[in-house]
C-alpha cells in the first residue's frame, strides 16, 4: 500500500449481516458468526496499519430492545465469545490498546456485564490506544446523560476521523454523535461479511484523498 494519510481514530458501523444471510440463503445466526469472524480480521488489520484508536457499533440500543429473544440471546452468546477473544488478542496486548465498552448497561444481562468488567479491568492500564465498543448504545442515550447533568463517555474519547458504514445505508444511526463533527463518512454497498482487507484499503485511500479543513 502506498504511503497515505491515515486516520487517528476510525469508526465502523458493520451493517448488512442479515441481508447477507438472505442473499446467500443461510440463517441469520450463521451470518452473524461470519460477520463476527470478519470483524476480528478487520480490527487486526487496522492495528497493522498503525491505527490504534477504533470504535465499533457492536449492538445498538434498538438491537438490545427490539430483536427477538432468540436472536438477542444468540447475539449475547456471540458477545461473550467476543470479549474472551479481545482479552486474549495478542495484537491488542503488543500494541498496548485498552478496551472500553459504552452503552446502557442497565439492559445488559449480568453474565455479559461480568465479561465487560473483566475485559475493561484487564486492559485498563494500556495507554497507546483504545478500542471502544458501542454496546446497547444510542446517541440519544448519551445525550440524555448530558441533560441529566452527567458526563458522557464521548467526553473522554478522541474525535472520529473516518467513519465507515457498510451495507449501503447512508446514515449514522446514532453512532457517537459527539465525535463525528469533522469525520469523513465512507459509505459502501458492500455487506459487512464481504468487507475484506481490500475494501478496508480502499476506504483508507479514499480518506487520504479528502481535503480536511475542519470547517474553515
């Protein structure tokens, strides 16, 4: 890959797992599993590029409150596997990247809360970068914290430079509204399970070509 200007903080909305399942005539659960495996590859590749700050929309508040019980239980099961993977991820360890989970923890099952606390505790002393996981998160939830006189988690996060959304939908769906004032939005029709390292490189090349004047 040629030398390019890389984002300091990259955001990802990995959309399209369910549509990918329909397209390929497989069940949603298999598609979610494949999407999860793809996320692991993409996050590792992001670190390889030297990008040490990333935020991922794992589950929205709506996902956590409106999906069927069967589907949601599977997503929580997959999440537990994901937190275990993150704790053991050697690239995160070697590059001193901590993990922060952000969202409405009041609607998260206790066994997942335990996984979250364990993951944050084991990585809290890493100082070179951070992986933010938006979990049962919505921008409205965070804005309500401000209304109630509380400090939102975004207050302590770096602004997002590049936001990637797969799946052909051109909206942010409440993804960290306080961090994207000057973000470059990269929308692609590629469904998340098909978003590979080549597509990631395309997005980074596109970002590098954008004139960034930060409102000036």
